[in-house]
C-alpha cells in the first residue's frame, strides 16, 4: 500500500498527459495547463524531501560506522548542490560570471 498508491498516482498522471496529447480539445488543454502550473511546485517539494531523505540515510550510516560507510561520504554530498542549482529559476545562466 505504501508503495502502490504513489505508483498508481504517477501512472494515472502519465496516462492523462499521454491521452491529452492525442485529444485536440479545449478541455484536455485546460487539464494540461493546470498540470503544468502545479508540476514545478510539486517537483520542488519532492526534490527537497528526496535530498533530505538520502542525506539522513547516509549521515546515519556514517555516524554508526556501518559496513562500507566511507562510500556514504560520496553519496551524502552531491545531492545538496545539485538540488540548490535545480531550485534556481530556469532563465538564470548559472555558468557565466
């Protein structure tokens, strides 16, 4: 149940977007517009939750000195700057000074 409900929601959203592409009607365009307004917001929260979760797991392994804990050093740091760059506005040129 804990895994099936999110998978069903994702599958339903994907099917709706796929069907919308092939139906040239104003109602389907309204559904698409509504979804594209909310998708960045939901994606931002999902990114924050995901980075928090993976960081928590790796920090716990490092503190407990679990087997192969040095590999968690490599796994705990890259998601943070990656998430920070992804949360910047889309039009920002990130690499020019």
